[in-house]
C-alpha cells in the first residue's frame, strides 16, 4: 500500500511519471541483467550448441537410468542384482579414467566426444533391440552396463575438459560449469518423470529407444561446432609416463591434492545416501514408491537451486571458501535427515542435502578447471572423475554392508559426521590453499596484484565481484 501512495504523491506534485517510469525501467534492467549473468555462457555459439543438444540427451539418459533397474528388478526380484548392475556400470570409470585422461590430452576432444556419444547411442539402441526380441537376460544387461561404463570412462573426463574449449573467456568458465550442473539436474527431474509415464503406458524398451534417439541431438551439436585446433606438443613420451606425470602433478600441487581428496572421501561416505533412500522411504517414513520419488525429487530441486546460485556468481573468487561450507551443509543435512521421522521435514532436509552436494561438487570442478595447466587438463579431470564417480561403487557396497549391520539411519549419520569432519579439516587448510592459488589468479587476470583486492579476496565475507 505504501508503494502505491508514493507513486500517487509523485504524480500529483508536478514530478510527472518519471520516478515511476524509472522504477519500472530499472526493475526490468535488473531482471535482464540477472538473466544475462546466469546464462552468460550461452552467448558462445559452441557452448550454446552443446547446451541445447546435451540437455535433450541427458533427459534420455535419465529415462534409461530409471527404466534399466526397474527392468532388472521386474525380471529377477533381486536387490543384489540391482547392485551388481550399478557396480558394473560405474567401476570402469574408476579403473580407466586415468588412461582416458591421457587420451583426452593427446587427441582432439571433440572427436572423442563424437565417438563416445555415438557408441552410447548404439548401446541404448542395442538394449532396445534385445528387449523387443523378447529374449533379454540379466547377463546381457550386465554386459551392456559394463559397455556403457567403458564408454563413460572416456566420455566424462573429456567432456569436463572440453568445456574450456567452448567458452572463450576464462572468466565465464565457472558459469559454464554451473550451467552444466543446472542442465544435469534439470534432466534429472524431467527424465524420471518421462520414464514413469512411458513404462506405465508401454514398457521399458521404449525408454531405451528414446534414449538412443536423444543422442542424435548432442552428436549433431558437436558436428556443428567450430572449435579452434588446440595447441598440443608433439607426443614422444610413453602413455605410462604421461599418466605418471599427471598423477604427480595432481597430487603434488597442494590445492589440487586437497580438493581431489575431499571429493574422494565425501563421494565414498556421503554420496551413497541414494542407495539407502528406498529403505528410508519404506521402513523409516512408512511410505511407498511415491515417497521414494518425492525424496529424490527434493534432493534434485535442491541441487537445481544450488546450480542456479553458482551460475549467478560473476567470478570464481570466493569459491575456495564455499567448498568447506557446502561440504558441511551436505554432512549436516545427512545427519538431520537420518534422525527425521516426518515426511515434510525429511523432504526439506533432502533439499538442503542436494543443495550442499551440488555446490560442493561444482565449486571443486570450477577451481580445478581454473587453476590446472591446459596441457594436463584431461588427466587432472580424469582424477576428478575418479574421485567423484569412481569411488561410488565402493561407497555403495560399504553403505549396504554397514546398513545391514547398523541400520540405515546409523550408517547415514556416520557418513554425515565424516563429511563434516572432512570439511573442518579442509577449512583449516584454507590459508595455505589461498596462498598457492593467488599467484595463478593474478597470472590469469582474475585477481590483480593490488593489496586491496588481495585482501578483499581473502576476507571471510563474499568479495566484490567484477
């Protein structure tokens, strides 16, 4: 009411409508700037092509990821075989990611992605073919899961390293990585919904076919890109030597070592919470499949909001400090969720957990991508994927074993407490990390050598962003 009185007063005191017009224009400009900040990486043609093609492909991927375990459980009724299929699809990433990183640094990354996406399309269509022949068996599904794991072992680190080639300005790299997270979590909300409708109306095979078709869009976007040839040195060294060189670089540089170790520990003890969600939905909250869906959706919405927050940031400055904060938020969310027995509270805590998880993951990704040497980017990102994805199978097995002995709530409490403990240890290393990262930021032009700006970047408050 007071705002309307203010406008009425100004229009009747000879000031015309200038103030009101200025307010409206300023508000529109602010909204426009907000959208421009969040989606600023889309101004690059190559990234715009990638974003539009990849989001369709990811929706198809999530459709298959829901349909496949549903098919396995329908055919066998075995929870153990569900774990076997999950393990088979993830373990290749842990074993082969370092080799894939070397190949990513040696070869043209766009060509690698075209190859991996084409192979993934063939894998999805093959699953559909096996389904509609009416002769699909569990061993075939496990074999196809291993094949997809092999493909992803080369695809994931290459895709992460390729981002810097699509975004010309290094200052927009953090935004592009955040938009990748936004894209992934948007697909995570849409894909399962489509899968549920399709499975109910038809069968799982249609989901596999739809996923296969969805790869056409991302392959087309990669073919349409115009990427400048990446400068690479002649490769006269052996692959194993380059693998050792990447390993020494990643673990020898203090910021990279601490970030990768943080990711590995959190992924091992915290990320497998998804494995225990059916137990919480059914036994703790006394719900059914819809309760499980609501819990996963709440975590997905939290992750989506976290990605939007990161995309709205103008600079990489301050992200190092956000890593332990988001890790602690994730850990506290797990502990509180394990103690909840009320659905609405559990949903709210899953939102917090998803928020902390995606901010921690994307912030680590951004820092690594910003400070890593270009000629070692693929290898370092392969270690990132080993830490983030490769430890998942072992974490799932560990969580299942502990839950069978201690119960799901106690298992989750232990994981959350360990995440908080790791966050505290990482926070104690912040002064040393900032000391090592600051010269790189100065070299890249992200931070000037001005004492005032250096002080602003190391304050415990959010620094002024350019």
